[in-house]
C-alpha cells in the first residue's frame, strides 16, 4: 500500500514538473531554423494558392453577373483556374 501511495505522489509531481525536451521532440524541431523556414514556405505557398483561386473565382462571378460585358474572359478565367 505504501508503494501505491508513493507512485501516486510521484505521478502528481511529475505532472507539475516542467516538460523535459526529449531528442526528436516537436519543440526541438521548431527551434531548428531550417524546419521553421520550411513551415513558413508551406504556409505562404498555400496562402498564395488560395488567394489566387479566390481572386479568379470572384472575377469569374463578376463577369457572369454582368451580361453587357464580353464573355470571352469567362473561358479564359476557367482555363487559368484549371491550369493552376
């Protein structure tokens, strides 16, 4: 019984102790400058791609909504959307 109480007390103090970084941990990986640059590159690439797709979609909707304008741009916008 004494060992059970000791184990519970040790577990409680371990939970309160600051996290010790193990080799290969996530936080250690984030401190690596090359990996951080990789994450920023991925984020900015995805942001750029989504911004481009939203812009093309909104321009297409604006061209469809205005029947007086020439609709030749509509096929070009669809082509660029698929191409990207």
